[in-house]
C-alpha cells in the first residue's frame, strides 16, 4: 500500500479495520511468519545458529524483555538492532505525539485532549519501523532526566502551567521510544538509582519525575546488554531489575576457525580495487583467526576483558593494505599475501587486547609477536607433520622430512626475506633454501606457482616457531639461520660488549 493511501484520520483508521496490538505481540506475530517461511530473522549473524539465535527466538515468542550477557565484540548490539525488522513496516500514531500515542489508546495529555476534541477527525501520522528504535550507551553520568524525563520550567512558564501539570514534563528517550524497541548497552554502568527507575517502568508501568507520579503504561520491548567484566570492575545490575528481565541470553565468540573466517570476510571493509590487486590465501586467513584464538587463552591477555572479533577484522584489512602497499611500491598489478605480511597486522593486535601484569611487563608489541608465533605454531601442524615428533624421536623409523632444510642452515647458510620484495625477488629468496621446495611439494604435489612459494615461506616460519632454525628481524628484513650458530653469535656479541665495557672502565680509571 502506498503512503498516500494510508488512513489520515482516526475515522478512516477505524474503517480500515486496523487493530492495535502491543509491540511484543507485533514482534511475536512477525517472527512466527518468518519461522513458518523458514526465513532467518537475524541475517548476517554467523556462529549463533544453534545457540544464541534460537534462545532469542524463544524469548521473543514468550514476549520477554532480554538481557544479552557476553564479552565485547560478540554482536550483542547488532542482534538488538536487527529486531527492528520484526516490527510492522508502518505504525499509526496520533499526529504530533511525542511518545507515539496509539490513536485507539492515547496516553499523553496532548493525545487524549486531541482525540477528545476532534473524535474521528483526529489526524493520524504513520511512523516507519526504523524510527521505532531507541538506543542509549549506559555511562555513569546518565541521569533519570536523560532516560525518563524532567520538569521543563521554560515550557511551564510559556504555557503558564503549574509544575504539577503533566504538560510541563519534557519526556526522555524511553517514553519517546513508546511502542518500539529500546536498547541500553552496558547496563551495569548505570547508577543503581537509575536502574531502580527502570525497574519501576518494567514492574509498575509508571514514571516518577521529581516526586511527580505519572501513570504511563509504556509499551516497549527492552533489550539490555552487559559485559561480565563490568560486574567486578564498574558495577552490577541491581537484583530487582535483573529479576524483571525475563530472559538472559549468553553470547560467545566463534567456536571454530571456519566460523571466525566467515565473520571476518563478511565484516572487513575491503575496496574492490584492493580485492582485485591482493589475493589472500586460505592459509593466511586461518593464521589471522588463530591469533585471536591464541589471545583468548594467552597468559598475557586479560581473559575477563575478552578479545573482540574486531581484532581479526582490523587485522585482515591491515594485511590486505600491507600487500597492496608492496604491490604499489613495486609497480606490480597484483600480488598474493605472504606470511611476512602478517607483520603488518601488529598494530591491529596491540590496540585490541587488554594485558595482565605479565603482559604489561613484556609490552604490547612483544605480546603481539608472541601471539603471532603461537598462531603459526598451532596452524603449522594442520599443514605439515609435527616437528616435535622428530625432535623427541618418538617414531625413530620415520625419516625427518625437515632434515634436508635444517642441514642447509647447519652449514652456516642463511636467508633474508624482504617484506617489500617483488614477487620475483621473493621467489628467488625462497628458492635459495635447499630442500624447501622439495618438502612443500612432497606434501602438496598439486600446488603450483604462488601456492608453492607460500608453503615454502610457511615452512620457514613454522620451523622457526618450533625452534629448529632461528628467526630474527634485522633492520627491515626477516633473517632465518642456524639456531645453534645464532646462539653462539649472540654469546660472542655479548662477550665482545662486556670486553668493550671493561676497556672503557680501564680508560676511565
């Protein structure tokens, strides 16, 4: 139906057969329609198909207010915002109403007076569902006036009203969300007295402003979000309020690498020209996701704070930009992301993790490198045999496939990978390592071109992560060498530094 065909007056609305219903009944009815049609009411929410989404559907069918409880970056607010699509597309209100008054059941003094005066000629406006959503981030400075309302002395003076007159009230964001959805993010951050005011709305259906008690049975679906960390760090949800929130739904992080990859690819902001220029292999995507998984179990990272999915999204964007920058500098048309390009995601890691004391001692950059090494170590055994098996000689009859590579380094050879090297130079650097291509082709005989080179590079990083060879950053390059020789050189350098210090002391003496 076109907007110009919608009823314009209360009389026309009655004739149309329109029947008003509560917002929870409205959402319930529309959700039932979607479920019958096998439509997903929460498109784009990945990883919650068997957990959070069914719990939310059950809560909405029960006409419950909802509390999403979970760590940061778990799509709590996104779930709440998508509930708007379960509302009717348009809803009639008394024209000019501040609180979306139902023409059949007006609440405000303004709407009641207008309906009483004009009857069936009362003008009607239609509100789109996108305008029936209110959201507030809870902070300690949020007041009752912000959420519920306050006496407006200027309004009272202009209309010559007593402060006891309902018309002197300036409504807050919650009454203005009447007949819609209202979301409060980080609920524990609200002061206890503000939470009690919310409890009064949920329980009694009235609001109290500066001692002025107004019976106002608001029709709202409340959705709250909270982080378990807040219970200890900043506050808590007062018991009476929590008791009135009928459904508490626990959210969670992706439980598999595959699900995490889908989320990252969906959310990452990659320009078309970047997607054309940079190819990101599956291996690199898995390494990025593994970094987040390692962070969520790291002894250096505060587990109560959580590690948001925004870490991997930012890291993916930074990775593509790292490869893109190299491609531009080398005047190449396209390139493939490399393991070395993961050095470009360090800023995405350091800004997304909260460190415990031990992590602070190490420093955020060192912790980021540590997480990257652990990710490489974890994923390496998904592609190649576990080097620990051969180091501990648990299977003496099985030949060590990495021996040909480590022997080349044992002879004093070393290789340096330049992060900004052209594709051709990168290939030359990797081919210089004897046996590297043979091992890659042994386990992936069908691999060709850049895919083989990526596996060769991954072999170097994996063997370094398992301490079979040495890896260190030398100025702007990554150098791989013999582990024992590198340790001896390190000791010699230290001895030389000590000798120089002794000489300096003698000269000073």
